[in-house]
């Protein structure tokens, strides 16, 4: 029973003890203080690597390894030089384009399929939907090799298409998520539109789609993040090609090797830090804008289990 | 997909008849066709990228594939025999299993612990949840770039911190014994996805249960194990399955920390199954062998999941409506 949007309010996850009487108030003392202290401790633990990243990105190469959170020398020029050191602008641009295509395609295609499963009645519908859920259990490594060979046969290897092409056909979890949303819409809405002469496509496009913006956004954000993170895919499909054609994760992996001092690299690891920070920031922005959608999406994952 | 039960009349009254719950086998023909059209993207995708790839993969695993000519030469079961003969298969499976046994319980406990804290704190839960979620938003490659230095045995911040307490930290990324704990640590840093699932489950536990229990004199620990754990057993079960599947396919962190270049200081301990599979397929181009590896992994995961489901069904409490 996961009706998105209506039944759950992700923005209000704080304990709702408004109606709790005195017994609770007594515990406001030492227990809550200890609890808060513990949570602050974990905050430090979770934030430390990110703060460290910001700090390291501002140091000269020789100080990156000194672990002081405040750089002895503030080398702001790292942020200017990194663009000459690495084709970072290309990588970020490539990643953005691929992520938008991947997310847009999968959000639209999953919506269409989900509406098919939610509204229409046809033979073998439940069987097919069971199959949709079943594909979620399939480990990616089983299909990885033949998928590569399929793309090879289409002659699209070397292009970006393998990075998002399969998204044209919807994705199981997103179909599940969108379908849950459509099932929450009153059927009368569509019956009324039918009587008014709307086509099936019109029902989807003019009624279901506009109403399902929240679940659409969840799918888009999830896939955007997944695509932005996609290292293995880039390693398989883009690694052999030109450096300018890399995505950001593949590019940073390349930079890690180039600048890592341990194996004869140049040791200017601060550029890896700058690049890492610059690909992390868009994700943090995305999260700050769409936090409730991310949380809602993850929570839905759990509820389906 | 037999359309034989579809009513042939395409008249105006089809809607009413198919809408009734008492006529489950009667379908409006136009509606059914429209339904199939709507789900057709998924059907095509399923036929190509799921069913197609699975059959293809099975065929490859029984052949030698020449990548240049795309010709498959039958290989019988030789690829599968190699699974038994290649010592790296057993080694990488062992590493992966070791990692999974270490990572999954720790992830479950840590995530549940954090979620319980967040569920109990009266102020700032939203703030803490946001902060805890940030590592989850950090791309794997950035995480690896950061931890590569944090985990450095000589200059890394983690050992510096340990030294503060008089502990000589290990050579995390060199010492074979500490390779897996290193990756577990990175995984735990991004545990917030699991935490959010637990948090959502905790919100659904009726508060009355705790009130009754505390009236009966049950302390917080007793309440946790007698009420919380049984009531969210469904979420625990789900997370265990998902995290196990993920642990067996761990790739990004292992590859980025150890296999990115040729400087790997502990190649035996850091060879995870997914890494070896990737190497065999895309660096050695032994597609037949790699496909056989993929099927072995698939079978192992199927068996593991089946065991988990069987065990889980004895313990999991389901609320009525599923």
C-alpha cells in the first residue's frame, strides 16, 4: 500500500508527538540531550570526508596529504587551473547531457507503461506485471555482457547511446512506482474524460501525466543521480574512446591515476579533489532542491518489499 | 497472451460490462489493445534487454566468442569447467562472500541504530537526516578519491585519528586483512539509503504498543527487541535481500581503489567477483568464460535469496494489506 504523495508526507518525518502527554515531557531531560549529542557526533563522522574534500581541494599538491582541515596555504588557483589540467568541462557537459537523456527517457517511458498497467484491463496483465517485478531481481552482471554485444551489433558502440538507450523501454522499479501513483487516482476522473470524448492517449497525456508530476520527479531525480554516478557503464562503453568523450566519473578515475603519487603519477592530487568536489556539488544541490522526492523514493523502495 | 476471451462486440456498451467485478474474463477489445500498446515499450525492452540478453548470455557461456568476427564456436561445458579449475574464481568468490558477511550485518545494524536515534530525537531529526544522506548523494568515484587518501596507511586521516588514541592503524589498502574492512567502511559511510527505509518503517509502528509495553514495565531495550524489531521485520528482510545482492556485485569501490591501474598492492585480497568478471569480459575478452561466471553468480544469488525468503517467512510480520 504505497500511495505516493497522498498518504505519506516525506517533508514531515519528525516524530509527531504533539498529542503526547506528560510522561514524554519528563524524558526531555538527560535522554534527549544524550541523543542529540550522539546525533551530532555522527554528523561529524558523516560530514568529515566531505569537509576534508573541500579543504584538500584548496591546498597545494604538497599539502593535500597533511590532513589539516584548514589549509596552511589557500591555493584558490586550483579552481582555475583544473580546467587546463583536465578536460573537466567536457566531462561535466557529457555527464549532464547523458543524465538528462537517461532520466527523461526513463521517466516518460516508465510513465506510459505504468499507466498501461494501472488503468487498462487486458488479458495476462497481472502475469506481465509480475514479470516486471521479477526483472528487478535480475543482477546486472548477467545482462552486462550480452547487452554490450547487442550494442556492438547495432554499431552504436563508441557513441553515448548505450549509456541511456535501454531507458527508452522503461525500468522495473520506476514502472512499479509510477503505477502505484496512478492507482491512487480516482478512476472516475478517467471515465468522465472518456465520456467527454478523450482518447486513451489524451487521458494519459492530459490527465494522468500532469497529475503524476510528483512521481515523475522522483523517477527523474533517481535516474539522474544513477546516471551521474554510473562508473561501470562508462568504463565499458567510453573508456576506449577519446578523453573528451568521457563522463565525469570515468574522467575522475583517469585523473586519480594520472595524479596519484603512488604509481609514478604527478602527485597533483588536489586537481582530483577539485574535480571530485565539482561533480559532487550538483548532486548536493539536486538533493537540497528535491530532498522530499529522494526520501520518498527510497522509502517506497522499502515498502514494496 | 490469448485474446480469445475478448468480447468481439465493439459497441457502445462495452465499458459497463467490462467494468463489473463479476466479469473478470471479459475484456473490452479496444481497451485491451490500448493497454498492450501502452505497455509495449516495456514488452519490447523485456524481449531484447532481459529475455534476449539472458538467452544470449546462456548461449555465449557455452561457446567461444570471437569478438572480431562475432562468430560463436561451440565450447560445450568447457567454460563452466574452467570455473572449477581457475583458482581465482574460488578466491574472488571467497573475498566477495567475506565482504558480504561483514558488510550486510553491519549495514543493517548501523542503519537501524541511526534510524532509531532519528525516530526518537524530538528536535532536529530533519536536519540530521539531511546531513546523513549527503554521503549517499556523493558519486562513488568522488567517495573513492576521498577514501583513497583517508585510508592511506601512513598519511591518512583515519590512522592519524587512531594514533591520537595511541592505536597504530593498519595499512588499510595494502594489508590483505584490511582490504575488505576498508571497503565496508566506505559502504557504511553511505548507509543512509537503508536508514531512510528503516525510518519509514519505524514511523509506521503504532505508538500505543510502546505505551502499553512501558506500562507493563518494559525498558527501552526490551521494547526495541520485542516491539520494534518484529514490527519492522518486513523492512529488515527487504534490506537484507537488497544489500546481499548489492554486496555480491560490489564493483565501483573495489575497482577504483585497487584495480584502476597496475599499482595494486594486494591483488589477491582485493579481487572481488564482479571485478574479475569485468576483467575477464572487457580486458581479456573471454566473453564465454565471463558469461559462465555471470550465470554462476546468478545461481548463487538465486539460492541465497531463496534461503533468505524461506528463513524470512518464519520471522517476518506482515501487516494485513499486502
